[in-house]
C-alpha cells in the first residue's frame, strides 16, 4: 500500500495540505507558524520529506487499519500523513490548539485521525489499545520519564511496536543548536551554558503552552541503553543512530555522535 502511494507522490503534505486554510482557525500564532513551516518544507523539498516518511513507514510496517498513537504529536504531521495512507491514527498533545487543528483537518478531508488533548503521563486510553505507539523528540520534555514510558507500554498491544526517536546529546549539531542557536532564538531565555545544568529541571508552563516539562533534556545512546533495561516487558529490536536519509548505516565508531537516536521495541 505505502509503496504505491510513495511512488505516485500522493502524500498529504505534498499533494493536499496546501488546500487547507489554516488562517480560518482561531488558534495560537505559534501553532499556525508550526503548521505553515511543515507545509512549506514538504512542498519545497518533497524528496526529502518522502525519504523521512519512507523511513517511518518501514519502521512501523504500515498496513490498512493499523492503530497508531503518536505521543507529543504537535500539529500532527505524522498522524495526518499516516491516516491519509490508510492507518487509524490518534495524536496526543498537551497543546489544545494543536489537537483542535488535527481534528479540523480530519473533518475537512475525511481522514481517520483524532487529536486528543491530554497528559502523556496519564494516557486517556485503555490498556492494549494500539498496534504502534510512537514519539518523536518527546521524552526530552516530559516531566516524569518513567511514568510516561510505562503509560506507552500499557496502551500498547502485546507484540505491538514502540518507536522512539530522540535527540542525541553527543551529536555536534545538537550541541551547537542548544548552546549557540537556541539562546538566540529564545532571546536568552533558554539554551546556552546554563542549559547544560538546568535542562533536566521541570519548568512550569514551558514555552507558554500551559504544561510543565523539561528544557531539551536530551541524553546519550549509553543513557538510553541503561534506562531501557529497567523495562523487561519491552524487547528492544533496534537501537541505532538515525538521520532522515540513513537508518543505522554508519561506522560503529561514529554511531554515538551521528544524528538522532532511534529505538524500536516490541511489547512481550
């Protein structure tokens, strides 16, 4: 299914998203800007966007009707795209305007996707509901890591797939962004050297979204390996370095400092 869609360039954010009038919605400007940025990136660089989506499709092994939950989904790019390709998707985020946007897109285009505003540490879903639970650059912000990952495992069906993509503390590009560019973007409020000592502290109403979280609390591959050993109900199938173009195809000596961290596990 996904192969034909990709071949025909028939992806929502390449072919359809431009038809959606985001300005008709009464939502926060930050959410509108995020949506427009995603749309512009997909339309001006469709080949790169297709490569990113193909990696995700390969990981989750998309099939018709598969039930997918994206925790910390933001404006819902992945769940909207996957629902357009035939999946039954739910996106959870603490920002209400982001989930309202997802539901408006659903209504306008007749997609099988739902945006839910909620707490990732207390997921509003029954146990063993989803075939795939994924999160991308989410755990570096959650206030209670252990509770959040236990919740993701709880709502995952037996033999279901847990997909985690996270920033890598040893990636030079990540460090440059957080130490140099981040304080410029936030006008000195975040990032810089103080970030190294405060990133793991819980911040109330972080970024003005109304929820408590951590300030880019990224970790190393070694930290993740040690942490996941605490969850015996999770079998780790893949633990690699990841970029949009490559999935684990790096020299072993370079892997700890390349791209993001990609973890794919199965619930026993």
